[in-house]
């Protein structure tokens, strides 16, 4: 038996319940992992609320964790008990003291990287990797706009894009977050509570617009983000923290011949090779100092509801991690 967080009905953070479940033994191709640290991401909120549909009900949320292998299923030769491994994405269920995972979804964690750090970098780091290296390949000379620049993914996108030579414009909601965004590589920071970000971007770019917008906010920023693009620019909507954007006629994209995409990590890491390459890029950039992770908030796993409440009310910045009681 292990302690887990379970959701029996969709709703606010109080629907996250602390329960006992039996996880069993790993089957062929599977491993059992005792989690050491669990990453918290906004996608967990989307599943809890029903914005995204969970595959089962009840369900255990969570899509990112680092742990130690405690059992290996029959036939596996490339994993052994004692390995420190990380995973991000599917299957959902990381808000747990332990879980059964397909061996093909985990990656080895380099000894130089602390498990708590690794638990905060896998999903957000691999998301940043596909955003700046594959979805739109950021290069020197590009000007980019990053919403929620002080958030978990936003801060990594800013750091990585700056290292690639781009001019980085970031939006934030507070003066404190503006300071952090500057530290994370933003050349220009816009507090959207105090000024119109569309007008600010026009001024910064002398009316030319940006090559790409990375927008995880959604409804509140979507139309403004499109207005910030230059001709043939890329609108990358990878989250809807403020709600789903209103429907858009295709003619709205034709005005400047812009590209619109709503990508997901799962589809950018479809193969084992893609997963290993993406995770390898992330870990290498952590080790080289390009990516710096702020683990600003740690909660016991049992207090996942409080972590969600704080995340949704914008009381957090950087990364949030849940620590199982057994650690």
C-alpha cells in the first residue's frame, strides 16, 4: 500500500484527497518506483478541473517525478533496482509515494543533478526544449515574446532563448516577478497590470513585431499575442491558464500570414529516441549553467491541495515540488 492523492470529482483544489492504494508488482516491461520528489505543473490543474479529460475516474494527478527503482518486471535488462530515474508526461499518476511505470518512459538522472531539481526540470525543461528548438527554432537575431516569464516554463524559455542569442521580451504580473524575469534573461520586461503589452511590444520592436509568441496564458492574452506578431510570425499557444481562447476565424491569421500551433510535449516526444534526446538536452543545459531552476516552493505530498491553491492564485514563482512523507 502507498499513499496517493486521488480525485473522485472535478473541481477546486479541495477535491484532491489523501488515500491509500495498492500498486502491485511490475509486469513485463514495467518498473516500480519509489518517488523522491514530484513536480507540480499547471496541466495538473487542468486535469483536476476537467479542462483536459483524465483517462479514468477516480484518478491520481501528476505528470512528473524522480524516484528510485525498487522492482523490475520480467524481461527487463536495461533497468535495475537502485537506479535513479525521472519521467514526465504519461502515464499520469505521479502524486504518489510510489508507482508502476513502463520502463520506456523513464530516463536516467545524471548523478550531478539533485533529484528535487530533476523533478522540477523534466516536464518544464523538455517543454522549453521543444518550444525553442523544434516548434519554432529560436536563433540569434530573433525577437521573441514570452508570457508568464517568471513561471516554471516561461523562466526556462527566457534563459534558453537568451543563450541562443535572441532578444527576449517577457510579461509578468508583479514587480517582484519582473526582477526575476530580468535575472532569467529578459532584455525587456512588461508588467501587464500596469501597461498594455501590445503597445509596449510595438514600441520595443519599433512596430515590427516579434518572430514568435510563447503564450501559456490563453484567453486573456490570445488576441493581443496575435497582434504582437510580425508577418509570417509564429503564435505558439501551449497553455490556457486564464481559460480557453475564443474561437478564431482563419481570416484572422491571413492578415499577416501567421502560423498558429497548440503543441504538446507528448506529441513532440513520441518516440524513445526523441525522449532521450530532449531529456539529454535539458540535463546538459542544466549542467552547463544555461538553465537555472528555482525550486521556490516545497510541500509535503499530503498538502497537494494547498500547492494547487497557491499556484492558481499566483502566489508562486519558479518551480513547485511535492515531497512524499516517506522521504
